[in-house]
């Protein structure tokens, strides 16, 4: 039981650190995309932003699943 709680805390904390460390960079990329929609580099930035959002959603689902699982044990 203690190992599961430690796993939950580790995954949730690592996710928050990752999200907040990348937040400014993603805001800059979104601003670049808005200003330069026709620029070839904007498509690359858009792909990175979409991957970041998908990773954040996946992290959120895994975190919620681990919390529910820890209460069901």
C-alpha cells in the first residue's frame, strides 16, 4: 500500500513539474502560430503543441486512474 501511494505522489508531482516547465514554451509557440499561420515552421510548432496537450491529457488520466485504484485497494 505504501509503495502505491509513493508511486501516485511521484507520477503526479513529475507531471506537474513537466507541465509547468513547458507552459511558457507552449504559450510562445501558440503565439507564433497565431501570428504566422502561413509560415512553414508554424505547422511544426502546432504539432508540438498538440503532442504536449495529448501528453498532458494522458498524464491526467493515468493520475486519476492511480488515485481511484489506490482507494479501491
